[in-house]
C-alpha cells in the first residue's frame, strides 16, 4: 500500500466523511468546496444572531457517525451536543386526532391503541418486527457494501438467506405493502412518507424502504447546538488531521494521463493541481453534464429521472392553537393526488403535506414567545415561476391554520425552492436526493464508489447507498476504502 495525494471535490457531508476517512488512512488529502463554507445541503438561515437549520433536521443512524469519528479515535459525543428524542414525530391530519410516534415500540402501541384501535396496535407491533428484520437483512450486505447487485446480495446471504431477502419485499410498492399491514389510511400515510426521505414516491418505491421506520426507532437525535454543529465538528477533526481545505474554489476539470488514469484537477479554470486519486462528492449529474471534461463525462451512467426537490420556509414566529413537538408532520388529505402532482404533473401540490421542525422544542418543552421554525413542502425538481414559489411560501400559514395552528411571523421568512437548489448544486435542476428509489431495481442503479475512469472515485447522495446524511457519510467511507484497496 502506498500513500496517495487525494483530492476530494465537494465539502458536503459525503466529501467531508471521505476526506476524514482518507486522512485516517495516512493519505495527503485536499478537500475543495466551491462555496464559502462546508456542509453542502446541511445549511443554516440567519436572522440576526439566530440561526435556523434549513437543510437536514432529522439525525438518525448514530452508529454510522460513531464509526466515522472512531476512524480518528474520537467520539461524536465529545464534539456534538446530542440528546435522544423520545417522540420521533407528532402527526396531524385534517380529519383525525394527532398521533405521536415513539422510539419505544410498547409506548407507540399504547398510543396507537388510544388514538386508533387495538387491532392497529397489534398491526403496528408486527410491522415493527418486520421493519427490524428488513433492516437487519440489508444493513451490512447492502448499505455498508460497495456497489451490491441483486446477484451479489443473494450470494452474500446464501441459500437460507434468500427467503429473508424475499421478505424485504423489493417487488411490491411501499404503498401496496402498507395497505396490507394497516387498516387505517392515516397510519399507512404516516409510514408511506418515509419514501420521501430519499426523494421518492411511496406509490413507486419498493416496500424495502420500510426499513427507515426501524432506523428511526433505533434513535432520532436532537443536536442541541443545531445540525450545523456536526459540520463544524468534522471540520475541526479534518483540520487536526491536516486535511488541506480550499473554500470558494471550484473544480472545473478532471484530467487523466495517457494510460487513462486520473492525474490532476483544474481549479477556477486556472490552476492545475496534481492528484493520484480524486473523490467526486458532488452530484453525478454534474459529471455526466460534461462539467469536468469528456472522460469524466463517461465515467458514470447518466440518469433521466429526478428525485424530489422542496420549497422551504424558515422564520422566527409565535405559534398558537396546537402543541408542537420538535418534528411535526401535517398530512394532506389526498396522498395519491399529491404524488401524481409531484411526479406526473411536475407541479407543486395543490395541498402539500408539510413538515415543520420547531427547533427550540424537545419532547415536552413548551415555548413562550417567538420560536425558530423550518417548514418544508415537497416540490418537483423543475424550474418554477417566482409567482408559484411566492404563493406556496405565503400559503403555508393558511394551510397550517386549517389544522388549528396559528402562526405569526416576526421576520420576513427566508425560503428555498427548486430554483435556488439548482443554483447551489450544479446540474441537479434542484433534485435533492440524486436518483429516486423507484421500482425493484431502483436501489441498485446508483453507481458505486469506483467510476469507470481509473482513479476517479464517487461519494454522495447520487451514489450508493443513497441520500440522507448517514447514507452519504457511509458513501464517503466506502469511497475512502476503495481508494485504500486500490493503493
Ligand atoms: C431541505 C432538505 C432537507 C433534508 N432533510 C434531511 C434530513 O432531515 N435528514 C437527512 O438525513 N437528510 C436530509 N436531507 C438530505 C441530506 O441533506 C443530503 O442527502 C446530504 O446532505 C447530501 O450530502 P452530499 O455530501 O452528498 O451532497 P451536498 O450536500 O450537495 O454536497 C456536495 C458539495 O459539493 C460541492 N461541489 C459540487 N461541485 C463542485 C465543484 N465542481 N467544485 C467544488 N465544490 C463542488 C457543492 O457546493 C456541495 O457543497 C435533506 C436535504 C435537504 C436539501
């Protein structure tokens, strides 16, 4: 094994994880980020001295981060102020009583019994063990493995494991599976929403995505100093590991030598920097768009289908009428229509489901006065007119009022849309999660850590194992492992 000069392109969670892992292996690492700060989609909106997380807000799968910090002999608890949530999320409907989902199965069963009925509580208990079985089947052999295929997955499970794989239900949609598991349309809708965690529709995503229910049950954590404290912690560790971090610097070309392997990157269309290996941790759509030259363009398959985008609203506001938890979901009354509008009609839903993160609240904490709120509605990954965006952002309080939540903003809210996401993350058209996980093969179509171009490695939400901060963190560590294996 030799140590290499490795350039990581992209300072999101995937690129930072790759850089930290590579530095722990002894490589000389340079991390290049085009924006003025690290974190990528993990961002904050600022109102005076108040900061609101306006990217990811749900922190799950802590063991993935334990592993990342462990690579440099550190513990995440010593760097980030973590508190485990008791209530995973509070759910509201227009025609049904609110419902709290807990990390504890018994507590959730009690709640299902009280808010729905005993039969549904029984159904939930079965669902909980089914989702655990799916998670356990796929955790090591799929999520933590370089580019699995249906065949490699079958081999890794052996003959006895084939039945277990079958039980992950790749052939059925999440929606169809939930229709069998629960009688209540409200509970079905609640778990169907997990498909949107990877920018997908529950009407097209495989039932396998039910494993997210188990991932959440293993623990949702509040980061008491905000999600961005995770970026700051990893940045400090990278600095300690002597990772060379270049901000406000855009990679504009990836060049290879005569024998077809990567030899350098060009930054800001001007300066060339030699590299033995490059980890690209942006969206692969930018590679296939030709932004880095001809050879990198052919290094990965191009994709045509786009995952979801979002319209978001961040603000300081007073609320009245409903008791919010930290994570809250206000469901639309017509889920099939909502996803038809998003994916087939490519328009903002006429009545979107809204996710509201009340960032000052814990499980039971009440708030007096203005609080930090972040609201997200799914949107198609397509350019939208300013009028549609403005109308959606300003309709959010009106929609919330229908559920009984009065919201009065103390500031001019800040928002993001497919248009701003497209500007921030090139060639994505605002799609936030790479390729959607649709159909049985959806999970297998993302490229793995190695591209077709020798010396060019991949990490991030558009590659295996997919979107979400723990997943991209895994992809960064997988890319580092691939560089190490090839050294
Ligand atoms: C609104 C929103 C809510 C979300 N909610 C959750 C949640 O609750 N929980 C969860 O787990 N996940 C959530 N996600 C998804 C999660 O944020 C992403 O999957 C993850 O952060 C993606 O990380 P990444 O490193 O792959 O990509 P990115 O964060 O997009 O980082 C890529 C970086 O590469 C840089 N880059 C690209 N090209 C170049 C270049 N040529 N030169 C230099 N730099 C370049 C970009 O500027 C960017 O900083 C959410 C996402 C959004 C947008």
